[in-house]
């Protein structure tokens, strides 16, 4: 599975959009981009995933560049409860294992 | 569904004692994962099972660690003997392999070995 690079930390004002970048320059054609987050003292939580088209669900939007070498997770109206560590993971979706390899992630601090 | 259930939520034990962590996956899920999280190493995959069979245990730190899945609704992670460096939060996760669902994580067990 391809490796990812994320900033260590980011701040965002409450009510504003939080844009979390992720670089995955070695991504393969059959690898998806997944985002999970971990709120303090809880287990990781799935947010969204995509292959090459932009995706949106009730939690967030995922923008993937045309060359697929980077992506951005967007939380459109961040709240204090969105303060968490956000993990960008790249893997083959149809993987026999489904195992997730976590990096260090981005610590997002949403401030009032 | 109650989600992935782990017990106990907190465990404090003395060095040298045996520790058993428990996990009940989401009903119907047939893949189960054990992770360990520390400040120094982050989230590490220890072992995973498909249909109750261990597939990859390369992440298990050493022979003191063992994991079993006697049936589809229960798994254990055992440490014997425990050491202070085993102190961490241990997470269990499950998914449905054929339906390609995402992994759902439990709330974790915080283990402290003194």
C-alpha cells in the first residue's frame, strides 16, 4: 500500500471549513484514498473514501487531484467536536485483507 | 447494533501477570483486527483474522502475545507475562470482507502494566 504524507497539525476556526491535505504521490491505479478520524479516547472512525472522483457524504467531502497524487478532506463547517486526529490511508479497496496501516495523521484543533 | 464491544475498558496489572483482552465483533462481520496504540508508535496492526482464522500475525511483538478467535463472535488477545512496555490502548475492529464494508473500531482497552 502506498505511503501518505500529512501535516502534523492544523487549526481551524469554529464554523469555518477545515481543509486537510494529504500527499500520496506513489498511489497505484487500483488504490483508494480513505480517511478516518480518531477523537480523543475513542477508536478510529471511518469518514469517507474515493478512487478518483470527488466524493461527498454527510460528514465530509473528498477532493482528489486529477493525477491522484494528492487529496483534500473538507469539513465544510467545523465544530468543536471535529477536533481529532485525521488519518489519510491509501489501499486497494478490494483487498483480501482490508487491513488499514495508519500513519501519524493530522491533529486538527477547532477553536471557538 | 451495539458496534464492536471490547472489555475491559481499563486494566491495571502488575508486571509478570497474565492479561486477557476481549472483543466481540459486529454480528455478521467475518474479519477481525487487533491494533495497539502508543504515543511513540501510533496505531499498529498486531494481527487479523478472516473467518476465525489468523491470516497475518507479523505485527505481534513477541511470543508473549497471543490471539485467538474460537468463534465468529469472540476474540481474545493475551499477554503472558505482561511487561510495563506493553502499556497501551488496544483496539479491536471488524468488517465484512465479502461485502467490503469499512472497518468499525471498538472503544479500546487501556492497559497499564506497573
